[in-house]
C-alpha cells in the first residue's frame, strides 16, 4: 500500500510504539487520526503530525464505533489501522496467599486487549471494505499488538498471555475472513520495549530482563516497532501472521 495521500487511524497513538508509527506514516505523506484516552498527549501529538485527536476509551465498546466513524468521516476513508491500546496484570492462578486469581481481573485484561482489539478491527474493516481497491486489489491493512508473552508462559502472566494469545490466534482467521475484500490483518508481538511504564525501569533491572536476548541485548525502541509496522503496510504479501520483534529474546518462567 502507498502511504502518500492515504489515511490512517492510530489507536493508542498518543504514545510509544503507535505514536512512532503515526510519526513515520505522517512523515511519508499520510494523513493521521490519533485515537487515545482523553488524559493522553493525543492533542499535541496530533497537532505535531498535522492530524486530529479523537479522545476515546477502547473499553467503551459502543462508543468507539462512533469515534472511529467520526475519524473516518473527517479523513474521507481509512487504509491503515494500528492498535496498541492494551496492558496486563501480574497475578498467579493461585497466589502465595492461597487465593484464586480474581476472575474480574482476568476478564478486564481480556476486555482491554482481546475484545477491544476485535471490536476495533471489525469496525475498521467495515470502513475499509468501502474503499476502491488499489492496483493490486488492496483496500486496507490492520495491525494489532500482542506480546511475546503470548507464547512464553511466564509465571503470573496468565490473563495477559490468554489475551495476547487470543489476538495472535485470531490474526489468520481474520485475514482469511477479509481476504476477499483485500484487507490484510497482521499482529506484532514485541519483547520489552522502552515505552510507557517500561521506559522507567532502571538500567540495571532492564539489562537483567533482556540478558537472554540474542542481539541486541536491550529494550526495543518505539521506532523499531514503527519500522516493522510500516514494512507490513507496504508489503502486500504480509498477511495473517504474528511477527515477533524481540531481538531473539526468550523468557524463563520468571
Ligand atoms: N512496552 C512493552 O515492553 C510491551 C511489550 C509487549 C507488548 N506491549 C503492548 O504494547 C501496547 C502498549 O504500547 P506501548 O508499549 O507503546 O505503551 P504506551 O503506554 O507508550 O502507549 C499505549 C497507549 O495506549 C493508550 N491506551 C491505554 N489504554 C487505553 C484505552 N483503554 N483506551 C484508549 N487508549 C488507551 C495509552 O494512553 C497510551 O497512549 C500494549 O498493548 C502492550 O500490551 C508492550
């Protein structure tokens, strides 16, 4: 897909990996809509990128439909959607105190990551389906964010693993569902990246967390996620899979 003159929605675009992707997309001549929490830096980020900010909470599953609709109406169409809104909880299935993992915590993590991602995808895909196809038949590209935690089975990550594993698992099915419409669906699974809360981890602790990576042994940078996201957007053969962006990192159980 071409960037120049095309339009994109960045959910979680006020910060970190999604912001870096929006920045690259805008720098290459694309038009951007930044969707993020009202309390985020969305307003200033959108201004910096020549786009518009749409405050939203992806947990408001009905409300997000109107927010995406408003962004698409302003942009005229949408060819690219990147979603990074998400997060986890560190709780064991049965804790040291002998108490079971609270079910509501598990449900909240599934809601924020898996349900919200699917909701955003189904709405974005409906809008993309209305596009005229480009010369190779593409109408749009959607990228979701999992984590290598989806595959690593770390202790205390059961809710996050289930949620991110669900995002990875639905990628091929959704790509197949949307193939006849020329809409591609991909997922990126980052290792530890220097964004949000992770950016504040002291160097010594961060070095210890990435000591088992092959290379480079450091936290990923937001622009490295963005490089992968833009490559996916531009390469028509990228579809239906989850790509690890992890420097060869594999986690031990804890
Ligand atoms: N940083 C890491 O080490 C790492 C590793 C693997 C996966 N991830 C995944 O990456 C995503 C986070 O991206 P980031 O690392 O760039 O962090 P970040 O905090 O810099 O950006 C995330 C953005 O999402 C927004 N957001 C959060 N909840 C939202 C909600 N309910 N509604 C709307 N917007 C919301 C935040 O305001 C923020 O701007 C999450 O899905 C996380 O699970 C992060």
